[in-house]
C-alpha cells in the first residue's frame, strides 16, 4: 500500500480522481493500492519564546528573555486561533489520522504530495517527521499542474524524497530566520515604543519602499525649465520639434537668442529610414508579472489575484502558479506541443516553436512559466473574475505560440538645424497584427508627417516652459517590479561609475537579489495592509500613519531592516538551496544580525539617540515631583491625570532625545550638547543643548541665550 499525504484536501481530491476507484474514509481515501490523506496547509508551527525560556503561555512580554536564539528549533501542532494555550482541535484530529496511516503495517511507502515548492516540501515533511515511528521508504510526487494526465504521469514516476533535501533545507532555513527576526524584533520594538509593531525580514523593507516613495512625492517641489520648441506646418502637416537641452528660467534671454539662431539657420530633412520589423510578443507570465497585469487592468489586489490563480491551478486549468520564471523547461517540450495542438484544433492560429526565447532551462529556478494546461474550461465552468485571469494567461500563451507574425513598418526621420542640433522623429505603423489579435497589447500606430530627404522644414522655435513631475505612487505592477529587482538603480549607476573592465564584477554582486519570493510576497503585502501600515486603493499603494510610525521608530532605534539586509538573507537562502552553505550557517548569519540590535553601543551623550523603553521611569517631574515616564511620543509626567502638564517630545526637530540626556535634564536641568537638530526655517542642521526653563525644555546654545 502506498500512502500519499497531500498538502490540502483539494489536491488530495485531484490525486484520488486520477487514481480512480477510491472509497471515502474518515480523513482519508482508500482504494486501488493507495491511501490518500491530507494536511490543511501548515499543521505545525515553531514554538514561541516561552517554550524555550520556561515562561508561561500568554505571559507579558519582557526584555529579560531577548534576544532568544534557540540552539535547536522545535515545532508543535498549530494552536487554536482563539485560545493559544492549546492546539487546534481539527488539526490535532487530522494529524492523528495521518499518524495512524503512516504506521499501518500494510503501508510500504510514504509519498510527499506537498505543493511543488519549499513550503509544500516542509509542510508534509513535518507531518511525516512527527508521525512516522519506524523508517519507511519516502517518495515525492511533484506536480507542475493538477490535471488528471499530469497526476497519472507523476504517480508512475515518483522520485526519491532525498532528491529534494536542499529544497527542504531552504524551507526550514527560511522558517527559522523569519522566526528570529520576527519574534525578537517585534517584541523589542513593541516594548520600546508601547505600540504593537510587527517587524519582519521582508515586511519592513516593503513598507519602507512605499514610505520612501510617498515621502519623495510629499516633499517634491516642482521645478520649471525651458526648452526650444517648434510646431509649424510643412507640406500641410504639423512638424513638432523639441530641443534636448533644458534651461533654467534665469537663462530665458539666452534661450530666446538660441531660438532666433535656429530660426535663421533653417531646418532640412537629412535622412528618412523605413523598414519592416517583426515584433515579438510579451514573455509568458511569472506570478508577479501576471499579478501586475491583473492589478493594472482589473484593479485586483495581489491577494485576490493569487486566490483566483491558485483556484484555477487546483481546478487543473493552469500550471503551478508560484513561479518566478517567464520561460519553459526543455524537458516539457512534448507536453507543450500537445497543448499547442489542442489550442490549434480550437481554431487559433498557433504552432509549436522550439525557440530559446521560450524554452531556456538557465532561466528557470524551480518551475516553468504560468501557462494553460490540457484542460480547457467551458463558459459555465468559471466565474467572471476567473475568466479574466484565465483569459489573460491563455491569450499570452496563444500570442507566444502564434503562427502569424506581427509586422510593423518603422520609420525614422532625421531633421538637422544647420550644425546646431539634430532632431529624430520615430513612428511605427502595424501592418499585420499577427499575435496582437490575441494578446492585450496597447500598441497603437504612431504616424509621422510625410517628409522625404532634402525637404526644407518650416520652423519657428520659441522658449517653451515645462515643469518637472513628481515620482508616481507604487502600483501593484511597479511595486512587484521593484521587489523583483530592488537594485535596478544601483546597477545602472555602476554602469556610469566604473570602467567597462570592472562593470560585470560589480553588477554581479547585485544580480539576483530580490525582496521576498513569488510565493511569499502576496501574503506579506497582505499582512502589511492588515497591520494598517499601507493602503491599497484601486491599483495604488500609499503609506498610512501606522506605517510611517513603524519606519521612523525603527530608524530611531537603530534597527536596520532595509533592502540590503533582507536581500542578503535571501541570497543566503539560495546558497542553502544550492548546497553551498548549511541551514545552521544561514541561521547563524541571521542570529548575528539580531544580536546586534540588542548590543548596547557606548556613544557620546551628544550622539546618543536611545529613547529607552515604553513606561520606563526617567526621573522626578520638575513641576510636581512625580515620576516622569517614557510614553509613545514623549517623556511625560505620570501625574498628567492630576493636571501636571510637563512633557518633552522623544523627537525634537527630527532629532531623537535619548533617555540618558532626558535623565540629565531632569537631574541637572540641562542636557549635553545634542547634534543634528534640523531647523524648520532653513532646513539646515544645528547643535544645541536642552535646558529647563519654567518647567519647559528650551534650546541652549551655550552663549547665555536660548
């Protein structure tokens, strides 16, 4: 008897359907030489800090047990969502079924049928680890899609579970590292601020990206500039010419003089080039690229689109969704040839193409691009939103394998104004649509004026005023693009900053670094929304006050959770997957980063920014003598309910006021000189001490004045 443990019930049903003739039992199916049971996603989770330190469940958080760096990580059955002191009853019941089946005498082989990714790998591995009492052969059922044909083929070609050891190691390393950062830094930041701050390895840099972009928009000051501009008719058509150089407003006279020079010189067409061009369709979809399109076109959030895509995968209509590739595996050419043939029979102009632009193993990490399967849904099989998702994937697939080329006429016209400047006009006319009939292309004809070489062009250049535009808010598409390649700007800068001999070496350092993965980003962004850090309206992300508070608080605490640190951890995980480092080594890297946060560095008082713990007593109130305590935004008198008004903000003019300086202020009436205040008027930095005057903190510049 072969026992198959699926990641979730829907997959178990699809496997059972492919096997056929199976009888329903309590928590599993049996028949035809197989037992098929299931988990409910993660049945196990890592234990909390108190399990390592001996504290009580649901005990108040304290700094005493931080940082917690387990020597060995332990798992337990997932706890009840409402009562965290006991396991979830449904999960315990299903695990007992799995355990009983694993240890049945007639079960000779146990098969891991988790989703084809690192999460699916460890979900079932953990079930087997804690259920199996004596060693039995273990196999892996790897499913790129859930059609009956694929399941049947995969069942006949089970792989040894040991072949997926590195994938499992990556999954466990990711779990441990995220626990180290999330649990330790969430508790630390919460205790420091008195506000629940969810701090995670990936969530923080995502929120910070949106914070930085919104701050840039908020602080943007439009700048005006001038360009040379002409729009005169030649041969009955307007010819628009805009100079490349930008001029400041103060150079208006200079620009006017240049315009006169240009106009006196005259303009002539020096070249007209036209050629036919075969336009290539877009690449097949990765998950993030598909989510970007669905967000832009239908305003679907990432969580909504992922749910729909996952549903279509479970129904057998799409291949495995959590892929970061836009290419297909060469080993799957036969499969895709059959899919193309099926689509051709439906009346679409498609043909199989054996092209490296489509099939390229070097561009695939684990899974091929997202595509349709053999199984084609009928009109009544899908909801409206499911149809929108499926149609996007189907049309892109048809476009890529379209037998008819998309032919365009490209034209380039060069117009010279003496030896002053050359203007280039480019246009394109679609002559044969080809694949454009199927895909969502927004390509439109761009027509140019009818000019030929030697034509004199009428010009009348004048100074035209333009204005710089602010950066745009992140959308689902642009945020996904940023997270996929957060160092795009840095790589571009390298091209300009270093010599050609060194360029590849420097750029390689940044290559392949990303924030999160295709499998995790959606959930993390969704958590950021639930935590009220960011907001999604239609297709646009914006920062919320809670998100601003998170980023600014972490900055004041010296907790560096930027894209550099996060992507480096992502790179370490990839090294685990490739077998270059061990799980233990990757965890040690993360543990060192976590320990650094808790290492109190001795700094001069003038540079100290440590604002202490929420609720910490700082000293006696200068007005009433009651204790002054550290609040969320200020140091304030504990007697505020009795009417005491003493209060000093924890941040003044952009500069955190340390608990050490605050204690000095209350004890001696004056702090040390503090560096780095930012003037509201000039926006320039300045240094000053704080001094008590009539129960208020005022600036003291050391010159007898405030």
